[in-house]
C-alpha cells in the first residue's frame, strides 16, 4: 500500500469512528452528560470534550495555528490533558456540559482535522511533535494515534450508558 492509500485508509477509519461516536451522545441530556458512575470517573461530557480536545491539539499543531488563540480554543487544547493526563480539573465546567456546546466542539474540531487527515503534506507527516502524553513522535505517528482515539472513548461512553444507575430521559 502506498502512502496515499495508507493515508486514505486512516481518514476512512477516522470518519467511520466519528460516525459511530454520534449515536453515543446525540440523544443525551445535560444531566446525562454530567453523570458519573462514581466519584473520580469522567462524565460523558468530559470524555466528549476530551475527544474534541485531542483533535484540536493535533490539528492546531499540524497547521501551525495557535492552539490557544481564544479562550474557547484554550479550553479545547487543555481538554485533551487536564483531568485525563494531568492532575488538573477538566477545563469545561458543568454549565458547558450541554448537548449543543459539545456538538459545537466536535463539529469544530472535525472541520479542523478532517482536511489534514484526508490529505496531509509530507511536512505534516514528518514534523516532530510532542504528543499529549509527552513522548516525541512524528506527525504520521500522531495521526495513527488520533484515528483510534475516538473509537476507544466511544466504547467507554456506551459502557457508561449501560450502567444501572445511568439517568433516563
């Protein structure tokens, strides 16, 4: 498989994963997005912002844009690490755990990363990047990680939704 076919396959996997993510959250209320199975776990809203944050993290670095250009983008950039990889509170608070705001974040970050995954430049594939977990990798390795990221968390969302105490609408 050549590089073009390889990258097309990565893009296709990312698209499929994003399509599978939608039904995991599109029918949830604000109460359900904020619910935690027990103290110390992430809410579904935090997981969804974390997914958006990872896409924003990679897209902004691949494109050379300031990942913290606005207060909202700063929160998105921190959502990939804070509360997940760092001992810091999640950047989005309970008032921001709304279906509308989460959908906005996911749509924004999809529009940022899709063109890059669909047709990355050789510079983007080769660029040295520090991943959110702190290791030094190249752009291609970052794209590989990002493509599987949402699928991992989509599974978590469905498991949380099946908890007996999960709020019903």
